[in-house]
């Protein structure tokens, strides 16, 4: 399939790849097997104990002896020697198929990907047509046309394998064609041929090598299959032909089917494993972040018990975070993204969480919901919500809180609605689960909510799929969903960033109204001080995983304490003027 | 929806036409001394000429093609050169056998690979590694070799299943299942793990989408998130994988039928190919291309049903 591997043009890929193979036990084993197989193929005439055509009548289906190490076949010929000679024919056949496939597929893929247009369309159609054909049957159909030369058949098979290379190359080239460094090369006047040779071939090299390894395996299996069916040259020993002979005598000499099969399987497995080692290496070198391994545990709970019994909260504090540390597992160990955050939120209050991207504000928000991305976990610290410690809770207990008591409004409306389900269903389902109400009741509530958040035609929106409504409407739907189960704490993560400027103010107003209506406390994650000035009672400024300053809105705008806050406010000033802002006259002590 | 269906049908018709025409030119251009091959070296030149006339091989290739095409669209695929049987009826006798095997195989493969793939996506760990291991194994072991080992173990040594032969479903359900158990097992081993890996990847991709986080934040149950939302969104890529697996199974069936002496399309293909029975080969190619087009059409329709966005385009 089109497991398109993203590639980064690293300094010296071939050297890194070699090191990756030699550092992996599987890579070493696979390389060794291949070296042995290739040597056997090349050296067969010198190392084989017998001539492959040598017949000993006493050894027909005979057991192993001093000269016939693996016994004899039905014609009294030495199985071991024939295995060695068969390696020649089989590997050469695979080489022909892979050679044709690579040259044809990569060339056409380069042209289609780099120049596109008509050629891309035609080549894409041909490639799809070729992939729609069962290859073995096509080879059988053309058997009489091609004659019993297995190399000609393998060349045709190479054509049928070319679409794999075509697609891979085309997609990779399309990916890098508009990269800045390719643009730069084009602007600086390099010819297309030079650009392809210097920049693009470098990127596609490793994925092509992986594809070659896999396709070689396919070619060996198919070729053996043809020979097993009797469509090979009976005079030359091949692994498939030997299996055919063994199959015919399966009741007489059952062990004979083992050796050719083992030879095929070992060779193909080595090729695949080598390809896998290279792919793992590529993925590791291109994505510095979370490893593939860490991604798997998505639905499993990924929280550790860190809850310390803190002092009882004042009754008007709904949420108290102290010394929260959040980390992600990476290949290089635990990477902390939140480094000891402490926050307090009073009932009915709106707290702004402000900072640049990467400051840890969203991760702090997600850890309250228990919805950190896979690989992430709360390392230490405490999140006390209405008297309940959240950090130690298991998934089931967290699940009971979400929707009913904790709610979430995301940043990007379109990607946060399930594209496969109608909007109505996405509102009704959580209400039925969380509130335990009937379908009809949930439907009534959903329609009322859609009207409440300002959708002109609630019925139409209820029956629409997400791609049928605008981004602003989608965000209103998400807000309706967030408040649908009457939560106590609403966490809104940059709720207006992805929206048109004209819609932003309306959505903020809606959030403010709903907060009063539903008696919620709100955490508003944003990077925009205008939003803070508009909607928040208190603000915490975050930078590099820490809260550098927390204050109520008025004092933060009038008298920012931390240099970083001042800088952020200063950069905001260039665009808009927050109402109560007075330039700082005294430099305070940084918090 | 109707426009979508018509466009797909049109594309499939073009594909069938191009591929069969190409095949015709290739196989018939090389079949010009078929009469000599059929009659043998001892036949006189007159006999050979007469047979050539009878088979229409004395005509120019283009005339042969239009004649063949004119008959083919009415379902008349001509007569076999070796058995005198009508090609259409030969195929009609064999196709149900192969289809019952391949459909059973793809069903078994779908169920197991979806279960394994989803489990691996959710639990990861050793299950993940097991699937990767089986996938390398399934890829490396040729299916006909697996078939031989299965025959050796379960038919020759243990005698649990018949080694060869086919019992039609219409005669005995039990006999049919018994005769297909080993062939289907040999067919699916190679594909299951790789299909499971694709399903796993698709499910993981969906589980990392933003809307899954939002659904979880709303309190939707984990079971519903996995089996309703994630599975539905992972269906289109999984369907594509299964359609490719179906094509691979058709190829695999050819060899497997040989091992188990099953009288299906595979044995028909091999016999026609070895004896140079060109009309039969043409018939097989046209039926298979139609079959693959039909399957792809069904997959497209299933995709449109699952994915509301596709429906509008």
C-alpha cells in the first residue's frame, strides 16, 4: 500500500542507513542470509558437491548420504546442489523483475511528479489499471506469448510491479517539488535535470531502496509460483520447480518439500526485514518527536498516581493546580512540556491562560481533562477539582467527569467534528450517555441548544454533516456540545483563533453569556491579549512550561510585573490598544 | 448519487475495453500457428490450412478482433480449441468454485484482520510485535508452500481434512467447508497480518484526530469511540486494502487450486495456458477484469455510504 514514508534530506543518508542496519541484530542476520544466498548463487559451480543434472538411480527420492547431503529428488539428482544452482536462476529472475519495475516506475514517477499535468493523468490511469490485474493470471495468459523463458516473464512482471514505484516516487516528488530549497534552486537558475539529480533523487533514494527490498521478495515468490505450476524451463533447476517435483512425490519423500520452501522463505524474509530496519531508521531520523511505539496506547489510561492529599480548598475555589509537571515520552527520554505550574480558579471566574505557542498552556488544559496526547502523562503535581484529586484518577473515573462536570471547546472547529456522523447525532449521543436521557429528550435539548448558540436554522444544522456548515457555525455547534450537559468548568482552547475576525467577537460574547447562564467557571486559553481584556477576570501568563505571572486583569494591564509580560503586551500594542493599558513607568521586580 | 454511480460504471467499462483489447492483440498475434500445434507435426498442410480457416486465424488480426468483440458483448466467448467446450459454459462451471473459495477467504481475512488490527491499535505492546512478526512470516512464506505443509500435516499425517477435491456447497455444507478449510487457510495466512497492520494504522490515525479528543471530552463512552466513531472513519482505507487483497487472492487461488486439485478458474487458467488455448485465456481475462471492476465498484459504493463527503462529489 501507499505507506508514504516522509523523508528529510539529511546530510549523508547512505552512511546512516548502513549504520542502522549494522546496529540492529535483525539487520545483521538478514544481511548475512542474503550474503550467503548471493554467494551460493554466484559460486554454485565451484562449491556444489554434484552437477545439478547428475542422476543416480539409487538415489531417486533417496535419503541423505555422504554425497547427497539433503537426499535425492524423484529423478535421482542431488537436492543440495540443485538448491545452489536454483538460487542463481531465482535471484537473477527477481533481479530482472525489480530492475524493470524500478527503472520504469521511478522514471515515470519522476516525470509525473515533477512536471505533472497530462502525463501524470495518463500514467496514473495506466498504473491503476495495472494494479487492478491479478498478476499471476496475466503472466499465465501471456505464457505462450512469452515462451518458457522465465526472464521474459519476469520482465513482464516487472512492468506489473512498476505502479508501486510509480506511486511512491510521484508522491515523494510532489511532496518536495514545492519545498523552499527546490524553489530556491529553480530561482537560482538550475535546470530541471540538475534539480532532479541534485535535490529530488536524494529525497527519494531511501524509500526506493526499501521498496526494492520488498518487491524483490514479491518477485521471488511469484516466480517460484510460476515454476511450481510448471511454467518454467524444466531443464534448469529452480526453487519453484524443485517444489513442484517434491509436491508430486509428497507421499514418498515428504521432507523434500522443506528445502526449497525454506530457501525461498529465508531469502524473502531477509529482504523484508532489511526493508523494515531501513524504514524504522528513516522514521526515526525524520521525526524527532514521539516514537511510533508511544503512539499505540491511545485509549489506555496514561496517568500516574501522584495525587497528594493537599490542604482543603477554600469553598469558592473550584480548581487548584499545584506544581503540575507534564512530560512526553520520547526516544531521548521524558521531555517536560509543563514544568511546575500552579493555578487557582474561583467559582464563576474566567481565567485567561496566555502565552506563545509551545508555552505549555494547551498541555495544562489537556491534563485537567485527562486528555493528553498519547505518550504524555502527568509526572507530578496535583490537580484538585471541587475537592477531588484528578491526577490519580483512572480512565473510568475521569470518564464520569468529562462532559458532565468538565467541558472542552477546541480551537479548530472543522477538525473537531466527526466527519462521518451528522451533527445532531454528535450532540445527542453524549447527552444520552452522560445524562441518561431518552433519544427524544436529547433531540429536543440539542435543537434548543443549537438555537441558543445562534444557528439560524437549527433543524438544518441538526441534520447536516460537518462539511456542510461553515467554520463559524461549526464552532457554535461545538460550544453547544460543550455546554449540553451543564458542566461546572469549561475549558476553551483558543476558541476564536481559527475564525474570521467578524465572527470572533460574536463567539466570545456567546461564551460570556453562556458562562452566566450555566453558572460555569471558565479557563480561556489564548495568545491574544484582546481576548483576555474582553473576557477574563484573571490572567496567568505562561512561558516555557511555567507561569511567569498571574494577576487580575486590571492590574496585569496597568502594572505588569514580569519582563516577559511586558514584552507580550508591547507586541500586542502594535496591533490594537487594550483599553486600560498604561505604559509601565516603574520597572517592577520580575516574579 | 446516480451521477457518481454512472461515472464509476463508465470508468469501469473503459478499463474493461482497453485491457481486453490489449490482451487480445497480444495473445492472438502469437497464436498464428495454433493450428499446427493442435494438429501436431504429422498433419498435412491442407489440414492445417483448413483448421486455420475454421478458427478464423487466416483473417487479419483486426478482423479477428472485431468478430471476437461482436460475439463477446453478446456473451458468446467462442469455443475452446482443445476440448470443443463453449468457453462461456466452461467458465460458468468453474467460476462459482473459485468465487466460493475467494469470498470465504476474504471474509475470514476481514474478520480476523479487523479484530487483530483494532486490538493492536488499542493495546499495542506484544500484540503489535506479534502482528509484525506474523506479517513478515506471511509475506515470506509462499502460499503454495504453506498449502503443502498444511496438506502434509493435516491431510497426510493427521487425516483431519481431505487432501484434494472440492464438494459443492449445494451438495453438502459440511463437505464443502471441509474441502475448503485447508485451501482457505493457505490463502489467507499471507494477507491477514498485512491487512491487520493496515487496519491498525488506519485506526491509530483516526484515534489521533482532534474530533476523537473532543468526543472523549464530551463523555462519549470508550466503546462507542472505538467501535462507532474510530471504526467508521477507518473504514475507507481498510476497504482499499481489502480490495487489493481480493485481487491478490485471485492470483493466489490459481496456485492453491492446483495443490488441492480444486476444479476452479485457477486450474482452467493453468491448463489453457500450458496448452495455448487462446479463446479460453481471453474468456478468463475478460471475466476477471469484469470481476475486479465489479469489486472496485462495490468498494466505491461502500466508501460513499460510509463517508458522506464522497457522496457529494
